[in-house]
C-alpha cells in the first residue's frame, strides 16, 4: 500500500506539472484572461510577514518626518515594497502598488489594492483594535476586517499571513538567544517550545474562525490566499543561536506550516474558496545566517523601530523577517497562485464536477472516461489529469487530493454524442465507499444541476458509478461495483 501511495504521489506531481504546461499552451490562458479582465480588487491583511516589516519604505513615513505625527500606516509598518505591493494579475498592468487605496481615502483607479496588514497582528486583531504606541500615548489601530465596510466593489482576492504571533514567533527567537549558550539552556528552550506547541489546537481554531470571517466579509467569490512562513535560522546554527535551538525552531515552523496547509484543505472541503501558498520549501537554504540569506539576521535597535509600551526593544523588529530577496520570492509564489486562479476562471467548460468526502476512506479518486472527436477513448484520473482533443483541453482534473475531504474537480467540455462516464474509486483508507459521506456536485454552464450522494446500502466494490452525460443529459448510475461500469448509458 505504501508503494502504491508513493507511486500515486509521484504520478500526481508530474501530472500537475503537465496540466499547468498544457493548459497554458492550449488555452493561451494569460491572453484570454487579459482580454476579459478589466479591473481587480485585492485586500492584503495579516501580520508583519505581510506588512513588510524589515524592509523600511513604510507608507506614512513622509508625513511622520514632516509633522512628527505617527499615522496608522506608519505604526502598522506597511511597506511600499512589501510582497503584497508586488502582486500582479494577468490582464492588469503594473503591480498592486500602482493601485494602492489610502486609508479613509479615495482613488480614481478602476483596480484597487487595500493594504491593512499590521506588524505584530494576531488573529484577534481582525475583529479587535490593535494597540500601537504613539510617543507617550497608545493609538488603537482599527480591526482589519473593518476595511470591508469601506469597499463597495466586488473583492477578487484576499491575501494574508496570520498565526505566527499567536504561536509567539518573535518571543521564540528571543528565548533561543537567551538560552542558546546558558547552562541547561537547551532543556529550558525545549520546554518553552513545547508549552507553546500545546496551545496549537486553540490557535488553529482561531485561525479557522478568522478564515470564515474573511469569507463572510469579502464574499464567497473572493479567493483567499494564505501564505505560509519560511524556515528562519541556519540549521547549522550561528553565533546568537545554537545549532540545537536552530533545528528546533525550524522543525516547529515546518510543523506549523503543515498544520496551516491541513487547515486550508479542511476549509476547502467545506466549500471555501481558499488556497495555501507554501514558501518554506523555497526558503530552505536561505535562512538567516546562511551565505545567501533571504531572512534578516538578528539586529539591535533600528531607527524605524516603534516603542512597545513606551520602551524600545533591544532586538529590532526587523530581525527574522524577509529581506529584499525573500520578499521577491514571496511575491513570486503568490503571483503563481493568482495566475493559476485566473487560468481556472478563464476556462469556459460545459460541466464542472466537484467531489467531496469525509474522514474515511481518506483518499477517493475522481475519474472520467469518454471518447475524443477522432473516436479514440480517453480516461482522466490522477495519472493523466489533462485530456487534449486536437489542440484543445476538453477534460481537466485539478490537484489530486490524497488526504480526506477533497475537493477534486473535473472540468469537461463535451465534444461528441458518445457517453461520458464519471465514477469515483476508493483508493485508500479505512471504511467502504458507503461510509465515505461522498458527495458529487454537477454544475452545467456554471449552474448547479444535480447533486449525488454515495449509496449507503451494502455492496461489494471500490467503484461508485455516479453518472454519465449523453447528448447533454445527465444519466444516473448509482451503483457500487468491483469494476467501473462504463456501459449503462450506451444505446
């Protein structure tokens, strides 16, 4: 079983690469999207990894220098060269920095970019005010979700990083420095990390609730792009942080990214339009204190640092945040996710078929079999996710989901009057198809046409023959068999 799982993973990886290449080539998606896209609205939210802490060039700085008064952008440390400012959408010229909407301001631009990320933000600050010092006083920054009260246009994308401050990333670094070369320091640091890690389920619950509130405020049409966090410290250690501590930090960051990815997948299974953007893989080997670092080293007080509780911290907030190279990579990866989302929006198909399922069996596979215009048969599954009919893509399976819930989506463009058979295969996991809680939604011309629930009566077999499409009609299969049935709709 493990060998099959490995083969499937490898097959899925190459199939995805082929899918992206062939889809772009067949549809000329960028050009198509560019022809249709007239405007875009993006909201960038979250913490310091989105605000651009560590880069300088903050919005509001000029006002601060000329008047001595801190404004909200300056206190939030929203950088003009942050990765959200560099986001691009096919068909829209320039980057989002060209479409920045000032807080409480207006813009003549058709496209709009709202930037509300705040350095130091936690999940609670999406609905609660965030305290920031202003000389001897405290300025309360508005809850990030309040921005949607200002937006009258349809939101296309929401980008964010959130959760790092909930699990105390900044404090972890400070403790690592404190304990790295002290007697018994490793045990103390290990215990400190475990205490934080013990709260991860509460943190995940808060993050999921934040995702839901964003969806509610932005609308279900908005694609939510959740960027992960990079590994932070050279795994071989450095002067301020011992090798053992560095490895523990990176292990916990990777584990947290895994939890975030799993949470996003869970939300997808519940119908949320959300994607996870992994950055840790790219940052590996480029952590702070490596030869080609994309993360700022630990530094002492910086001129742009803002006092916390009226007192400047010894360690600068610039520490352990992406530098120019790191921000470029963040932008590149999120831009790829936007390109993929735009490609999917630009593809016009007759049918979109969405498969969702429960905890067990853990892995179900969507399949489509049919006939090409030349009379040859085709079979779309995780091995071959893109089906070409001449120069056109006529059947496309999205990323093969291998761990619970799905969804797996097949897009189908009907070209012949021969039957097209859709069925589900139980690939792996405890339980039978009958206990999978599987649901198949069939959208015709963008409208939900029919919903199929997996049969619950006892039957042997790993194949659920869901339906066939014949001359524009959906013909129900509704059986579970030991082999796929691709004959029941034949004349």
